[in-house]
C-alpha cells in the first residue's frame, strides 16, 4: 500500500557528518509512527527533510506517489504535509483564534490573498474546527500569552490542523509537560491518527509505547530497528543502545 509520505534511503550530510544516513520510512493514514532515539540520533533532521525544511543530500521523497525530492517547504505544506516544532511557534500577542486563522491560509490560497482568506468565513470555519479538535474551542478569544504550556502545544497542533494536512510531523509535542497535560496530548495524538498519517518524535517512552502503531529507533543517523511496540520493547539491540534493560 502506497504511503501518503514515503522516503527512501534519505541521507543528509553536514560536511563530513551524516546526520541522517540512509533512512527509509512510509507514513500511512491511520498509523501513528514514532521515531525514537538518543539526542543527536538525527530525528529532528529527519523531520526537517520530510517537511522540506532541508533538502536531502541523496535519497527520494514521495508525497502521494509524486516525487517531491528537492521541493521547497511551501510546496510540502500545500501538498498536505503539516509539521510542528520542538519550541512553540505561536504569536503570543495574538489570540488563539488569530493564530490559527493566520495558519489556515497556507492551503489553497495564493500569496497575495493570504490575509483575505484568513479573515474570510472559510478561514474562520477552518480555524474554529481546528481549535475544537484540539480541545481549545473555549479559549479562542484568549491571548496566547496567558495560555498554559500544554495549551500552547495544543494551539500549535491546531495551527497545523488548520492547514488541512493529510500528514502530521510532530516534533516533541509533549516536551516540558506535566503528567496530566501529557496524558491529554497523548489522547489527542491517538485521535488524530485515525484520519491522518502521523510521525511523532518524542522522548516520553510511556506515551510512545502507549500510542504508537510502529516505531523506528535511530542511533547516530541510522535506523537501529523498526517494528511494533512489542517488537521494539523486546529488542536486545534497542535495549542495549537506548532503552536500557528496565524497558
């Protein structure tokens, strides 16, 4: 079955360093695919490649079967690839609704019509639906500056959803959260995977093993192992290199 987003033998070099050294992945609707590994494993570089933020040194990327290798990042966004970042990327002096309405303009509009679309009824409906989906419907008029850390993460996911993506690339969406907020976001991620292809970068192993359908383990830019949560938990190679024997 063809994935919504597929990469084959992706390599990204920075000088003599291969931050990603021949990684292949296929993201399919209905599947939450987690990528785990120690700091410096190449996980965020992989997300940057899959979202068009960085061009690969070699390898191919296909979106819906079409070769997207070398596309600029705005074409990835227009093609349905949505991503979040390790650090919250919101405008704190604007309301939650204003942030999401601005994000809603990315899909299906020409650059000169961006703000017209953001203020249109279509833009408003898309933004309101995204806020409801992440559980922030009651906070639409609140300034982002007074939202909690967890709510800012929810807001950022709403901004991604407002671009009408088919694929979600989420880079550490639970970073810095307490247990209650993390549980809420984990529930949201599992729900989003029902109608999107989701790639999740995350260090909270309890959440990863609870929500992921498939895991890829990266170490030093390479894929160490890949499979179901049960397979990864039982992998001696993964325990030795990353999870430890308490996993």
